[in-house]
C-alpha cells in the first residue's frame, strides 16, 4: 500500500553534488517521519539523515555540514542534497518511512534504492 520511489543517483566526481528525491504514495505523508539510509559495499546499512513530520532534522556525523534533508509535504517528497561528496559516500541510498496504525503499531517501508558513486 505504501510505496517509496527514489531517484537522482548517479556518478559524480569527488567534491561534486547530487540531489536525491523520494516520492511517497499510499500514506498520510505529512504525518510520517522520513529518513535516508545508505549501504556501501561490504558494510551494513547506516542512517544518513532523518526528518520528522515537523521538520526536525538529524544527520550522521560523517555527513554533517555536507548533506541536507528536506521535505515538501504538498508533493509527498523528501530530498537529500549532497554536497562536497567523497568516495566514502559511495553506496546505495534508500528512502525510509514509518507509519502508524489505528492501534499505534509502527510499520517500516523502504524504497528500491538509488546508486550513488563518487569516483574520479
């Protein structure tokens, strides 16, 4: 029922920028916290940035000052602006959301992922 579709990944040189987008359908988007996660080759998935329904943001230490997460509730979209990219930022980036049932039960949903490669 809930679907997330990421886009915007690609190949970029170190120091370059990319903007990722995630469109959410089938949910009351304005009520949902959102997050971006990434998984590098040989590593576990890690959180990159999160944003609450009220717009409060949090970032992994490794991306602070370089990445910005934002949301546009009118477009059911969350963004990740990535600047000053480093080779270690390479990985598959996933969009995530959490929804709540009438009983208060939480459910997680994930997009299919978009590849980001930072290389010269």
